[in-house]
């Protein structure tokens, strides 16, 4: 058990920032991101300690996070309609470091990103924000490297188009 | 906006980080062990379960009352199957037997079933004779007489020799066994008369028929058995001829 804890602790340290960022960019709320992120790791730990043969813990955690985000929006849809334009972009932190993020450009790219298709969002966050290589992303998505490259290219183009619209309207 | 600019902007999103204290607290919570259960907590848990069960039972009172009655009835009827004539539960055993006869025994098999009951009652007599003080003996003999009377009525309507021969043979053997135990049962004239009538009818059916030498010999033998009151032997001979 102690050994398992050590292994999962390492996985936690290596991935907490990336998973948090991944969730945050999808839900646009610090509070929700924290809740969903802690739930992701808690569920991950429950499965990990009972089944040690998880081949790719990183992909496994992202899968849990994705499902939780989907559940979150499903739940939210029952009470209100959510659209990236109408939902306010939350201030991720109140400290000085975080304050640097709060600027118009940042808001624009977050809004544009949130407006993309789910799979485009994910591939962009993984590659450009969380620094995963194309083979790593391909493995996480269960696709070939070629297909992943094509998807990344299309996702970036779609984001560029969204940004162009955002800049024009602002 | 160029692709390069876009990627630069995207990379600024790396600045998004969770709060440090939250990261530490979450990690601590994930690995927090479940508190070990002490005796008190186990006891409280059991009490809680009991209360929940009690509430469940209370909320489904009619269903539980019905299920309980059914359980008691099934238990009683099951227990009664081992009872002897003269025991309190014997009447339940009889109800079960009558129920079975009404539900599962066809008219065709009725005679055989009634003879089986006679055999059972003879078995009870044998058991009662062997048991201490034989307190069940009297009631067992009465039950035998009653069952023999019922079987006699069925026999009067029966034409199926094949169905009854084996049972009649068994009954005669049981009677001999009981006599060897020193118990005297008054012969049930009703059953004997019915059996005699069945055998007589069967013997008469061969009158005027052309028989082989072998069959004729068997018929003569059957007649002798019949005159001596050995009805099962007579029936066996007649059965052999019919085959």
C-alpha cells in the first residue's frame, strides 16, 4: 500500500497542474475546476489502488476528467443554458502572478478556445498548453499519429478563425 | 493573426495554475486513510442497520405478516409430515395428503393412490408397535381402517389390475409383518370384499374363452388363491394371463 501511495503521489505531482489547467479551460471557473480536479484524482486513486495494471495513468486521469466535465455540463444544462459567450471568464487567481493573466488577449483566446469543438479544445490544450508531444496525444486519444497531426492542424485553424471573429467583434 | 502569434498566446495559458495550498490539501485528502473502526463504531453501525431494517419491516407490515404466516404454515406442514396418528400435527398431515390427492392425482390413478395410503397407514402401525409404549397404536389402527374403507370404495370402481396388483401385494406383506410384531388388526371386510369382487370379476371374464393349456393352469391356480383369500397372488396369476 505504501509503495502504491508513493507511485500515485508521483503521478499526482506530475499531473495536477496539467489536469487542473485542462479542466479549468473547459469549465472557466476556479471553484468548479478545483472540485472536478480533486474528484478526478480521488477516483483515479480508488481505481489505482485496486487495479495496479493501469497502462497509461496520464490518459486514464484525462479520461476521468473528461467524463466529469461532461457530467458537470449535463448537470448544469438541467438548470441553465451555458454558452461560452454568456458565461463569465473567472479570475483564476487573485495573486499577482494570476493577475497577469487577466487581460483582454487572454480572455479572447480563452473564449475562442471554449467555443471550439471538444476534441479540438483537447488536442490544443494538450499540445500547446500542456506540452504533450503528438505521439503522446495520439496514445491518449487512441488514434494514429497522422490522424492526430491532422486533427491538431484543423483545430488550430478553427481557433484562428474564431479569434479573427472575436477580434472583429471586439 | 499569424499561427506563431496564436501559439504564443496559447502558451500564455500555461500560467493557469491551481492554488498551492489547494494542491497540498487535495493530495492529503486523497491519501487520508479511512478511520479504523472501533467496537463502538461497529456497534453504532449495527444499531443503525437494525433501525433501518425495523423501519423497512414496519413500512411493509402487511407483506411481512403474510410472509411470516406463510413461513409458519409451510414450517408446520413440513414438520407435520413426520407425525404419527394420535399426534397433534397428524391432522395437518392428513390435510396435506388430501390436498395432494385432490390436486395431483387423476381419476385413473385414484385407486392406486388410495391403496398407497393404506400402505402408509400400515407403516404407521408398524412404527407405533415398535415405539415405546405404543401410544400411537390405537389411533394408527383407526386411521388404517379409515383409509382401507376409502380404498375399498375406489377399488369397486376400478378395472385396472396392473395399477393395483403391486400395491395389494405390498399391503399383504405389511400385514404379515405387523402380525409378526404381535399386533392384531381386525380385517377390514370392506377392503377384502372389494378385492374379492375385483378378482372374481377378472376370473369370470375368462369364462367361455378358449385358453391355452398354460393359461388354463394359471386360471385354475388363481381360483385356488381366490378361494383361500390370497387375492394378491390370484391377481398376479391373472395379470400373467392377460399379458
